[in-house]
């Protein structure tokens, strides 16, 4: 299994500002993922972040709004840019333990973001 | 990835088996069935996954029908701590997970 930490655990931000969320894994992994969970909703995949390549974004999510970095095999960041109250959500990162071979995914504890 | 459908909510008496169904009628041959649960907006917790055969681990059992169009997660002796939202996901690589609405399980004392 993989142990994943996220920083910050929660934050309250003003409209129009940006927040960078960090995701740290205790082992090297090829694939990392970012999800959003809006209040009372299920999880929605934002993007896939592989080390050494550009992140792949899902429909409805764009790089200008959610830039992602993946500088090495244990770390990734997600920035929520020019925030509005609609961005208030829990943001979660996850990792694939098997390198895409049908293994389980492990999730971080999430970052709870409130935008005023 | 295949779309899954689950009942919105279920109740189960403490100590009894909880049987959570999932329909994935459009699943393809190389797609696994994964089960996760989420307690109080924490990060989802992995429970079990399988491809064709039934699987069992220390947490639960997964029963997949022969045609693979549906599956059932079984928690053999539900406790109050099993109260959570349970998600069934079909994915062909174990990578991108597309979550449905899940089943909110309430274990009743």
C-alpha cells in the first residue's frame, strides 16, 4: 500500500486568489490522479499526472484553471486558479499502486477548500 | 469505462451481513470491478477488486456474476463503523476511476 499526505488539509480563500495543494507519497509511483468532490457529490476526476509528461485533463477541466506539476515520482501539486465560490470542494489526490496493471488506487485524505 | 449503477441507500442491522449490489451491464472483458468506501468525506478507502472470480479479503467478499454484468459486495458482520458511502467502479486499467453516486449504507444498532 501507499501512504499519501496532502497539504493543506483545509483552507479558506478569497475569491480571485489561487491555492496550490501538495500531494506527497511515501513510495515512487508512475501515475497520480487529482479528483474534486463538491459538497454532497461524488468524486470527479480532474486529471492524470504522470512524471515527465504533461497532465491529461478530463472534459470540463482545463490547464489554465487547474495547473498541475509532477516534478518527481513521489510528489505532485494542483493549483486552483482565480478561485470562485463554485470551487469550494474537497480536492483529493490518488496513486495507482500497480502502474496500470489492474491494482488498487490509494487516496489521500483530501484538502477541504472554501472560497468566500 | 463502464457505467455502474447502485441503489442510493441501504440499511443493515449491526452484526448482520450487508449485501451491496452493483450493476455494470456494459462492462468489457478487461475491466475490473473495484469497491471503495468513503466515511465522512475522508479519502476513499480501498475494499476489494476482482475481474472474473469471486474474491475475499479481511474486509469483505466480492461476488461477480458469471456474465460479469453485476456484482455484490458482502460485509459479513456489519458494524457501526461500516456506515459509509460505498462506490462500485469498473475500470480497465485500475487508473482513471469514474465514480458513480454510490450507496449510502447505514448500519443500525
